[in-house]
């Protein structure tokens, strides 16, 4: 945001700023539009300032943290986690009951692994019981697809010679 503000004050276009930062130009346009300072009484002061932009983004983000804002929802989520419900079950039940304030299972996981959730050790009641969450792409185990015994180099001689029906490729067509 400091670089954007500095380059904007220097008169660079959003497209050039995007190229310098290695971002898409729409990202920079969105940043400039959402976090620009507007002063109706003194229009000369209106513009993009990095400190103001950061505060506006922080306020917007704080508004979205439903489990931090709504105590009754947070208590209901904590209670259900303590009773052995998974975050997917909690989120699904809230949606099914048409709860006025619904949260996604990802929000529940983020809360469980946040400082507040760590303080009451919510991770002990989650399905995997891990103190720290694994990275997103490390969740799937990628083992060997085929065992070493099934390697094509270890095929029998009758198959390798291809003299018998059924050992040729495309025999089933």
C-alpha cells in the first residue's frame, strides 16, 4: 500500500503500478476504489493514502469476523465442538435451521486455530486433534499409485513376448 500510494502520488497509472507489483490491474483498481479517502468538505484532500487505506481494510475485515462479533454464535459453536461435532456438521446444521447468522466451516476452523481458540484448546475436540493446522495442499497424502511389484519391467516372459491372446495393447476393443 505504501508503494501504491507513492506511485499514485507520482502520477503513475494503475496499469503501470500493477505491472511493477506483479498483480493484475483489476486488483489495483479495486484497491484504489475501495480504500480511497473521501472528504466532502475539502475535496483537495481526497485521494489514496496508505495509512488510511490500511485502516479501512482492517475495519472491513473486523466486521466480517462473525464469531468475534456475535457472542451467542461463538458460544453455540464452542459448545457443539466440545460435544464432538465437526465444523462441517455445525455449519450444515446452522444452514439447515436457517439460523439468522450462519458461519462456514472454514470460519469455525480459523476460530479454533486462532489465539482465542488456542486459549481454550478447541483443537483437542476437532476431528484430527492437531494443535496446528496443516497447510492446504499438504492435507492429501500422495503415495505410490502402483506397488513396485507391478512395474512393467517385472512382467512375465509370456506377456513380454506377446505370443498369447490378451497380452497385446487394445485387445479388449
